[in-house]
C-alpha cells in the first residue's frame, strides 16, 4: 500500500515537473496572476502593479518575467529557458485582448510596450527602462494615422530609438566625449534649425522625422548594425538588456552599499504604454502621498504637461510642483487625490507613485513604500497612529534605527545664519546642515573624503555614476533637477543633506569653479548648504544642536513644545514598552552620564577608569607608581591617586542617582602612562626626583612587541594587586559617601581581560575584602556586584568556570572581535576594503558584530554562564552595543542590557524595541507596559 501510494505521488510529482515552470505573470482588467506579497519572484514593481490592478486602480495591462529567469540567465551563460518565448507570446496576446490593439500592427493602432526593470527592493536609476517599444517605420505611420497626431507618433519614435540605442545597443558617451551622443545630435539639430535651445515638446513632426533619421545613422555608425525593425526582436533585446543591467557597475556598487545580494536578480516588466505626450491634456508625474522630506500630510511631487515619464526625473525640463496639476488637469488631479487615499489605506504606509495622464485619464504606473528622511519617518509614524491606520508597534518598526541619529544631527547656528548671506536658493531635498569643501566630480570628492576632508559634492545634476561621490560627501548640491531628481532621491535614502535645483549656482566643470551670488568658488573652497530650508551659503557656517538635543538634554522649554520633540519622546516611550532588554551607556564623566540618562539610559555599562590616571598632576603619581622599585613605594604613590579617583566615582554615582554603574578596573598597558621623548623624560625626572636613566630603563623594560596581547587588563593587577586594591577602595568609599548623603548607589566592579577562572578569583577576593573593610570602617552597608568582561575566547569557552566567581558578564566585543578574528582593529585599514569587496566581511566586524563567529563565542558563554549561575546578569559594552543588527543579536541571546555611547542610546533603544516586536515578544498594549513601569517607580519612591 505504502509503496503504491508513494509511486502515485512520484508520478504526480513527475507530471508536475514536466509542466513548464511559470515564468510569466500577467495583470490587467482587474485580474492578476500575482499579488503584492510576491516581491521575491516578481520584484517590487511587478508585485505592486499586480496589487494595484487587484484593488481596482487604473493600471495599464502587462506581464512580469520573474526573477527566476534572471537567475537562470546568469546560471546558464546568459541564455534563457526555452519555454520563455511562448509564455511571453501568451502574455502579449493577453495584453492585446485587454487593450484591443495588436503588437506590431502596421494598419491600426499598434500596441506599444514599456520594458521596465524591477528588483525586489527598488534601486532607483540603477537599471534601465525602454519606452515606446514596437515602433518602426511602418508602425509609426499607423500610430500617426490612428491618433491623427503625427507630432506625437514621431516624438515617440525618436524617444524610442534614443532609449533603445542607449540601453540595449550601448550607444553611449565615450570617455573623451562631453555629451551623450543622442543629446548631442538633438542639440546641434536645434541650434542649426532654430538657432536656440527649444524644449523637446516643441519639436515638430518634421523635426522628429529628421532626428529619427539622424539617430538611426548614429546607431549604424557606432554599432555597425541597423536599428532592429522587428518588434519581437526589439522586445527580446530590451528584456535581455534589463537582465544584463543587473550586473552593471552602478548596480553592483548600489547593492554593496545596501547589502542586497546579487543572487536576488531582477524581474522584467512588460507593460502596455500609455501616453503623456499626446498634447496639453496629457502629462506625466511622480508623487509621494505625503512629504518625504519633513513628513507633512500633503501630496508632494512633480509633474509635466505633455511629457513622457522619463522627462520628469531626467532633468531635461524642470518640472512643476504636482499641486500645479490641479489647475492644468483638474479632473485627473481629483482622481489622483482619490488614488492617494486608497493607496495609503490599502498599503498602510506612505506611497511613492508614478503616473501618467493620457488625454485627461489617469493611469498608475508604479507604487512602492516611499523612502523618507528620519524626520519624515517619525512624523508619518506618529500621524498614522493618530489616524488609526497603524498600531504603535508598526509605528516603532517604521522608524529605521540606523537613521535615527539624523534627528540628533546639528543644524546651522541661528546667529550665524542671520549674519550669513544666501548666495543661492534651491529645493530642500534632504534636511540638515552641512558645510564642506566643494568638489565637482565624484572621484575627486571621494578621494578628498578618504583623506579626511569634509566634502560637498556639487554637480549640475547627479546621475547614478556619481553614487560613490555622494556616499563620500556630507552634502549634495545640484543646480538642476527637482525634488524627485536622482540627487534628491538618493540623498533622502542615505540621509544626506541635499539642496537641488539651485538654479543660481553655475557649475563650471571645465574650470572646476562654482559661481553663485556674484562670487567664484574653486574646488576645495568651503560652501554650506541647509537642506531643510534649501539655502546655500558661502564659506563654512557653525552648527548648533537639534531641538531634540536642546529639549532632552538642555531642558529647553521651547524645543519641548515642538511636534518633532514630542513625537520623538512618544517613540521612545513605545520603545520602553516594547522590550525588557535595557540600554546602558559607556560613559566616563558625570556630563556624559547626564546626557545618556536624558536619552533613556538605565545605567552605565562601562566606565573606563584609565582617564582617571591622566588628568592634572595625577599622572605624576601614576608614573611614580610605575617607576617604584618595591611594593611600599608603589603603595605610597597609589595613595596619592586614591582621593582623586574617589571624587570621580562620587560624581558619577551622583549623576546616576541610583542607577547601576559598571566600573572597569585599570586596563591599558603601563607604558602608555610613561613619556616617550627624551625631553619629556628629563622633565619628569626633575618633577618627581628620579634619575632620567631610571625612567629610560623602565620605558625600555615595558616595551612590548604586541601591547594588545601584552601586560594589560587583569594581568596588571595580578602582578600589582595594590592597583586593584586602591581602585576598589576608591569605588567603595565613594559608595559609602553616597549612602551617607542619601544617594542610592549600585556599583558593579568589573575585572577586564579574564581568560582563567583563577585570574578572576584572585581579584574578586581582593575586591570583597576591601568592600568589607570599607563598610566596617565607614559603618555603612551598600550592595555591589563583582563580575568580569568576557573579551578573550578562552574566557568565553570556560565561562562556566569563570561564572563561579562572577556575578555578571559583560561582553567586551571590541577585544573579543580582535582576539577571535586575530585581527588588530587599528591595523585593518590596509585590507578592510579588499575584505569587504570580496565579500569576506559582510560588514566591518568592529562596527557590526560577526554573529557567526564572535556571536557563537557569546552564545557559548551565555549558556555556560547560566548553567552555573542561573540569572547571571549579562550585558555587552563593545562598540557593537549601538549597532542595530548587533542589538538584535543581543536581544536573541537574551542579554539583560546593551551599552553604547550616550548619543547612540536612542538608536539602541529603538533597535531593541524593534527586535522584540519582530519576534513577537513585545506586549500587545503599549499602555499596560507603561503603567507597570510607573508602578515600579512609585514603589521605589515609597521605599
Ligand atoms: P525606474 O524604476 O527607473 O523608475 P520605470 O520602469 O518606473 O523606471 O520607468 C520610468 C518611467 O517610465 C516611469 O516613471 C514612467 O513615467 C515611464 N513609464 C513606465 N512604464 C510606462 C508605461 N507603461 N506607459 C507610459 N510610461 C511609462
Ligand atoms: Mg519608476
Ligand atoms: Mg578590552
């Protein structure tokens, strides 16, 4: 029986596998094979075209060739599956049926096609589109006849040859040409015929005919082949070009920047054309359902009458604000406003749409979730909760954690702005303030930034080739292009400050100068741009903190009233409700503690004590200690340091007001405290009264070949236990002082660089002994913990033995990464680039935790630590504590807290909340969780 069943199953399987895989998904007339959730297979554009069709929006019919074909293409030496052609033929037939036109029809209205790329995530401008496909010398005539619009038909044909010639046939600018070859032909034609630069839509049918002939000749000259007439040949060529554009340089650079795997591939969308260029009752535009720069609830975008879509974004003509459409095409505008509502209600997020109006009728050509600045993301999320479109958890997820610090970024100093004169004005495309040295080309901008200069990239307009320079720049300034130009799009996504379309800025590539406001700036001169106001200033302007900083940290009432501040505070409250994992801070001074607490830090995860040995004349006492020949002299010197450290600890405890503080005992190697030049050594000899030879000898003795792995960390206090003794005494005496003054304290003494349980045991014994002595001497009691950093692999894998002596672990992932990878963080500069480019490091392992390697050591340590001491307190204090991906990993490990620098605290809180919401561990109601925390607070207060 069982076997028979199996064979039947196998037969069915076989039959199924014989059926050719489905490579083509059609949509149109309210029906679709796919839907919005199929982005992996259909790409973002294709999936959403299907989805919009299904919810009844006016979308021209078409089909998607799946991403699987792209993968197949690259796996099979750039060839296609055999069945693809017949499935495409069926797809075209379906479109013909719906539209009532025939592809390649030389008699009636010919069906024309748009061939469009579409990866899973949108990659703006990275890959290519061909419009008006299906035109040739015969169909252009039938189109002219059917529409009774010769100018329009030849306008389409000219555009088609240009796009196809560029994208598919590769007729492009050579390195020694200044102009795109097709543009060059147009410009010289206009100059010859009209003696001036008229806009393309003013070209007559005759002009376009002449240009078509000139374009065809250009193609023949450049490629040695005639322009393909056969519509099917055109279609296959265009689809192939989209698939190959997946591997072009700029797409590769873009994917690397955004971590998109090459294996995803792109889909190809083939869609019936609708025409925005038939006359003044037509047009084309792009819009966001809300303002993606500042978050305002208003339609935001651009529009051109009598134009095809490419015109809007290409910067050929400067488009009008989309609001102007209300006057030019009132009916279509009303429809667009309706669509805006429907889209937001359906997708429950702000949409970025592309549309075309043909003879007064609106067609939707694309929708996707709109890219936005951090400020807009914050407002969108807060508003949509109020509008009941989304819940608070979704609102938390809508704020990208790695962008949050944009909100904390400085703005220009108000006083300076008042004094400064505006030399040009443009569109505010990427908010924030940026000053920098100007560079007019991406390579030079990148090179200057690599040398550590602050750079502004200034271009007439940007194109995808400029991406590297844009990444390197603090800000981007363009003379041409609107708020949906390439520069604006990319700037918003990367959180760069951007002013675009500043027409008063005259960019002279040849002389490498920028003229504005009657002044001339050379490359390397400073300019300042305000991407919130859209203004440009000469020179470098000073900046001032954002209103969130002034509101939270400086307690300025005016800032606290702003909507942005209040939305931010609300977001942080939601974050607190979402997760139990706490966020602490790495702070060494009361000032830093104060800032971090204002951002919501729940304590200190790491206080480094080494700076306490440096300030003022302490360093001399420290040096005396190091130069001492015996224990008695060492103790004498340490005694001088004790009151200083005690005072420092007291200040920190006071600022924390009862929040826990993890204090790390001395960590760096001793030679760092000694002077290294002859003169400094002579000086020191005089001040502390030792022979300079003694100092030189000691410096020599302390020299290490590899200080990172040398006499440092707990190894110091193993050799010189009196150092640990003094530090413990300072900590506990400060704690005793606090208790006497009624300030609650919770010190956590942390021993660094432990690899052996015995190392920790020896130190712990000292610390406990000193604690008891202090409590007895001062006659007070306080609670404290003693624990260790886990930062060498041996410590991680013997964490069970270590946990016998440790009340807490804190993962020191900076050193743990260095020691686990065997890589010195300070020496990796020479190979980091080649390691990322060759996909060895997915990201810099010191910025984002190597979860597979270092993460595994952490997992082992967590498990072994808990096996011995259930409920052992666990945290992380490496730089990774402020990196969203690493925070997510820590959440999965179940750490009690992450610790990061004060200004990263909000980022870490947001990342922690998102991790909890994503894995379903966040509570449903934000309010309940909030009540709980207030209850706890009142309980504490009652005590
Ligand atoms: P990108 O991904 O670079 O935005 P698209 O595939 O969206 O490229 O195409 C760019 C523009 O071409 C669109 O914004 C739209 O204006 C125009 N376009 C695309 N498809 C059509 C179509 N079916 N009819 C008319 N115009 C189209
Ligand atoms: Mg598009
Ligand atoms: Mg360390």
